[in-house]
């Protein structure tokens, strides 16, 4: 419930962080994005909404947009790279350990399906899909995807993902309607982010029901 509250009210949390920690708020934001993308067992952290809210505070001058861009892109790219290396060196041991249940098999299966369909491009596409974006680098690491291909799509996805949500927050986050309905806007962002997963799930169910 705390995580759900953080997702819906991340604007309030960031405001509190700014008031209590000052410039250290940048480190906190970096760590949250790094952990969401870099630690396979923390896919539920609020990447999209946190970047959007950060852009909103940049729009009113409480945070620096350029510093946010540099730090959050770095967090996203480094996070995915760490996740890739974890999958490469420890992935099979983690999944084969019956005591380690933090990585759900259904999420691994969804990541596998995305990779099977799009190949290395899945690393880029997954950036815009909560939960799956944390699992895909781990899975491609286990699959020993060529590192040059991985880092190319990793960096490209990180730059576009952070730019998109920062700019949305910067230009639209302080519009009165958006500010007054921030939680609803965040819910809409989360829903649109997971929509591809929902569509893929429905398609797979329909295909299973369709007779050969």
C-alpha cells in the first residue's frame, strides 16, 4: 500500500524530499530510477510517474531540468546495464533457486514473448512498459544478447523514455486541471503504459481459444 501511495502521490513525496533534503533530492530520484531498472525484484517502483512529477517541479523552478535529464538518463542506462549483468552471471541461479520467489515466472514469460517477437529491439520497447522494462534486461542478459546491440537500444530507450516523461511533466504538469487531478493523471499514465501488456495478454488468450 505504501508503494501504491507513492505512485499516486509522488508529487507530494518529491515536494517533501525537496523541503527536507534540498539538493540531495537528485540523489534520491537517481536511486529510485536506478533500482526500478537495475534490480529485477523491484519492478513495481514508479518510474513513469516519478519522472513526470520531477518534470512538474522543474516546470515551477524547484528542480533543474538539465540536471534531472542527465541524472535520470544515467540512472536508467546504468540500471539496465547492471540488470543485464546480473542476468548474464546469476540469472539461471536466481530462477532455479526455489527460495527466491521475488521474480514472478509470468513476468519472465512476458519478457520472453517480447524478446521472441522483437529481438534486441525489445530492450527499447520495454522501456515504456512498467514491470516488463525491469525484467527484459535480466532476461536478455541470460540469453547472452550481444552487448553492443543491448547497450545501443538501452541508451536509446533511456534517453527517449526520460525525455518524454520529463517534458510531459515540465510543459503540462502545472496546468491547473492537471495539478488538481494529479492522481488521476498518474493513473492514466500507468494505464497507458501497461496497455500493451493488457492487449498482448488478451491476444494470447484469444489465440489459445481459437481452434486450429
